C-alpha cells in the first residue's frame, strides 16, 4: 500500500507544522528593518527576482520552502512604502493596529457579500459607515460601500448619479440600458484625476462627452466659469488635487448646483480626510452639500492596501445601480455589503479599516493628518532655502511641487534622487512643465526623515549640475 500522502493530507499537516509561525517571524523581521532601510530595492535585489522565473512546477512544493523563497528574494525587492521617506505617490504607510488586524483577519478569511456569510464583517461595516458620516460631517442618510479604492469608488458614484438622473426622467437604466436614454452631461475641472476619466468611460457616458471647466493656477475649478447646470448634469469636484493638493470651493459651488438640480460628486481620495482635522477642515467646508463622495483609507488613513469608500446620500440610487439578485441569496436583517458595491466576492477589508479608526480615535486621526501637513511645510521650507529649487504650489495640505531652473535639470534631479535611494519621489507635469512631486502621507515620516530627504535633494541637484558643467 502506498504511503505517499495525498495533497489534502499534506495540506492538513502544514497547519500544525510551524509554517505560519515562520511566516510571522519573517514578517516581524521585515518590520524591524523597513523604517531604516533604503526606500527602493538595491540592484542585486531586482536581479534576484529572476529566481521566481520558471515553468509552473509539476510536483507540489514544500510549503515552508515557498515561504523561504518569498522572504529571501521577495522581501529585498519590495519598496519601503511603510517607512517615512517614500513620497513618490499618495501611498500611505500602515498603522500598527491596522496591520495587526489585517494579519488576524487573514486567518478568518471572511467574505463581505452578506450578513449570513460574516456577521462580524456586516457589523463592522455598519459601525464604520456611521463613524464616517459623523467624522466627515455628511448628511445623516449617507450610506457607504467599501471598495478597493477610488477608481472603483468614483465609478460607483457616477453610476449612482446616472441612475438618479435617468430615473427622475422616467428612464430605468437597469432595465433599458443607455440606448435611447436621455442625455447626461458630465462637467469636471481640467485637472480631474485620471480615475474620473476611467469612471466616465466605464459608465457608458463616454469621455468625449465630458465638458471641461478651466482651473486656476492651483488646479481649483473656477466657479465663475461653470456653465448653467440642470437636472441632467453631474458635476465633479476635487478634495485634494493630485499634484498641488488644492481643494475646490465646495460651499459656493455645491449650493448653487443644488438650486439648479445637478448631482455633485466629490473625488476626495486623499483630501477628504482633511475634514477630520480641526486645523485643516476649512479646506472641506461645504462638502455636505454634495450628493456623493470618494475617499481612500489606504492613503491618508494609513490602512493596508486595498481600501476605498464610496459614500452616497441617495441610498436607492447606489443600491439600484449595483443591485444583484439570485435564488440562493439570503438577505440579512442588518447590512448586506454586496448591495453597496459592484463586487460580491470581496474580502473583509473593513476589519483593518475599523481597527485604524478605533485605534486612532478622532483626536489621533486629526493629529496624524495635521502631521502630514506640517512635514510638507517643513519639506517646502527646506527646499526653498536651497538655490536651484523652486516651490511651485501653495502647500495647503500634504503635496509639494518642486521645479529646478530647467525641465531637463528637474528630470535629471528626479533620477538622481531615485538612484541615491535615501528617499523616493516621482515626477509629474504641472502647468505644462516637468516637476518633482512630493506626497507626504505616512504616519512614520519624522522631522529627521524630511531633513535627510532635503539633504538628498540637495546632493542630487549638485551632482546633476556638476555633471552638466564637465
């Protein structure tokens, strides 16, 4: 009789083999180093990624060896976004409590579709929904859908708006589709994020049908240039320009849009959280007059990836746009998460979301957000004192735009900063010119981190200038 274990038997044996303890120890080892290491992987680590290249194995591998391989060659090839010197994209770090909660929830492996599938998930979603409405001072009837990020959240906001506009005109989009439907107008500022274009495209409205409104030198939509709106219009505003960090004038624009019957959607991926800070909430004054809002948790709140939210003051519009039916579906007596999101199969990211808010509290959250602003101000002041750097935006939140004497020098300086690996920044285009974009959104960023990064900027610029003079 064969003594070879079946695949199922092998998997049962792995549960008590120390596999998870090993993975935990590797994770803790990574955490102990991530805040001090270079931000971007060393060249050898990138070369070693070839260790993963192979044809799919025929035979099963020992699970412990799989984890060993990931740790040995995967860990060194990661980008230290959890640390305090990553400023390349609006990529938040991870709060300790939130990371630990995710770690625990991995063992639970809960699905968020229905209450009957995960009572804890349904309860936490209901609680966080209530907390967010209170924290962001939104209308009390606002509902939340917990999605992967702002790309999906913006899509949800637009299809909810599409549903309401057409329903009010006697057209059921869920039954009839868009063929022969009444026309919908979509207006946005010229600096709208690319995810808005994606959402407009996915919603079937079409990018070529968008109407663009000019913006000022900070990327804010100019209220006086917004044309007359009506009940067939979706107006998209921004809480946090992806480059400058600027905020639109929500109060005056939203109130006027309300009187004209338009739906206002605010893309607030990282900026909407300013509402939670006593010193910064003036930036979001008037957001409560909108109809839907987008915000990410994995950015400013510093939860693990991926975690976004669509907030909508019209429950019927959101649910009807994302509805699902089936004879096997069992509706709960409280909250069924699938009603508020496009996905039915969706991991319970709410667990680490709840943990972040529970851990910080209102005061801690406000302090963390204010800290991002203070470090951004420190960054801008430090660079402004170095000849050859120019701050190009009003630093109202966490974004800093930097330019050098020429675009060529700017581009070369970005590359040199990345090569030095002390910190990591990326480039962007601002008012038609190449710029360095700094995004401060990690709880771990200290004054020392900024000082080290400013010195790296200075060293990079000197190296570029010396090279050009040789």
